[in-house]
C-alpha cells in the first residue's frame, strides 16, 4: 500500500500525549510508544505542565516508518485510561 501524497517515510514525527499525573501518563505512554516504535533515545521526550498544573503534555519525537505504524500507536494511546488526548 502506498502512502498518501505529501507523506514520506521514514520520518521524524512528534506524538503529543495529554493527560493528568505525569508519572503514570509517562509510564503508560512510553510503554505503548516503545512497543510500536522501539526503544526511545534519550532526549526524545519533552514534558510541559499546563498553566494550572492540572494536565501534562508529553511530546515524543519518534522515527515513524509508515502511516499504519502511526495509526496503531494512536489507537492504543487513545484506548489507554491515563491518556486524555493524543495528537
């Protein structure tokens, strides 16, 4: 299956995961992402708390090999109870 126009793989891709409680969210999201993408290299994760500190946004920069791979990651992330939103 060919990729849609404008998408070229492999490519660096930012996955943003939003939830509450950084430790629980990071553990769950990292496990899901590593299951699909392989081990994360140091420096490939950044975190930012919301202004009020109620939410945390984690951004993982991964090497994506296909749209199918990204779709599988998003499906699993959005099914995870610790994840409120995945972008």
